[in-house]
C-alpha cells in the first residue's frame, strides 16, 4: 500500500486567503469598496475571545473590515436579537457571525435564526440548513465546507464511497452528512450512542470525526485505505480520531492541529467575500480541483 497523504489544511487555507486578498484588492481598486464581517461575542469566555481575535486578524490580513460587538454576560435574548437586527439592516455589513457558545440564558437557536440569509456567512440558520439539504444555493457551515474543499483540492472523488460521519451537531455532523450525500457519497450518520459503532466505522471509505470527544474513534476501527477527516480539537491537541495511530492505515488524513481548523476561518472569509460580491457559495458539484 502506498504511504498516507497528509491533507494540509494550513497550506490550502493560505491558498484560499491569497485568492480572497487578490479579489478584494481588485474590487477596491475598481471602487467597489471593502467587505465587512461583524462578529458578536456575548460574555467573557476566554476561548471565544481568542477565536474572535483570530478572526479579526484574519480579516485584516486579507483586506476585509471587521466589526467586533461585545455584549455583557447577562445580555438577554431580546437584547441580542436587537443587535442582530441592526446588523441585518446595515448595508455596510456583509456577514454576521455569532460566536458560539452563548451564555445559558440566551436562546441560541433563536439568535442564530435572526441572522439574515444573505448575511449568514457562518451557515448556521435553519433556512441555510434547509437550503443545503435541498441542494439549493446558500452559505454553508464553515467547518464541513472546509472539509469538502480539502477533499476536492486533493482530487478525492467521494462518488459511490461509503462515508461514516460520527457526530450529529446541526452545524457540523448533520450538514457534513448532507454535503457528502449531495456529492454522491453513501452516508451513515452516527453519534456517541450508536450501537455497534466500531463495526460501522470499519466499513467506511471516509471517516469524519465530529463528535467532540478526544480520540473517541479508535485506530483499530479504521480500515486500510480509508480517508480520515478529523474535525475535533480537544485538550492536549488531539482530535476526535486516534489519528496518531490510524494515519498509517489511511490513504489520506487531516492532522490535528493544522488540518480542518485553519480551513474553518478561511471558509468564513470566503463566504463573506461571496456575500460582498452578491452571490451565494457555489453549489458543491461546481467546484473543480486544481490538481
């Protein structure tokens, strides 16, 4: 068997950002202005603050404006909805990101669904999910879309392949299952309570770890030649799959860190650029690999 190939999310992410930077520089030179991504952070979660600061810096690097709205820990759902409505109505704002998680008193789903479809560049609204499930144009959840772009960049055709997605989050596992289905894979959607999970994973040509548990998917569950996509990031710099042992059995694999993670922010910027240009993300089957 040939040696396993690392899916370099860091390198592909940089390629996407360079493309964004070039596109936005041209738009600015043509007098079309600069896009703006607005990020809302509620409360004082240190990890969330770090993520938001990373996004602000990423915006600046590609030539995009960022607007950072910080709300107090005790903010109510209604107060948050008012802030989102202001951003929806602001023509200078192209994308809106509500940093997850929010404090317990806030109805997170209600807040997500307040974001206008044309500004939902994080792909978190019920409408965006519905459009994705109907294979209609929308903005996609960033992490699943990043994984799909990685597959396509490396020329990995999923047609007819059996993909097992472990994790059923509405912004990660479920949309990933739908995206792979739209790309003609046969998908089994599992979760932490699935019976006979090891046996199901052993059947997979493509394994997606999206369950949020460190190295939950063990190396001996992975069959020879499988493609490993690990969307997890847990304490100790490990993902949801035991990649350190499973990678040698795989045909392709994402490292943790440096695989799926860098793609997520790049896709967020990419979809903000699409919003600025007045278009939704291209339908998944329209992407052509550069390799």
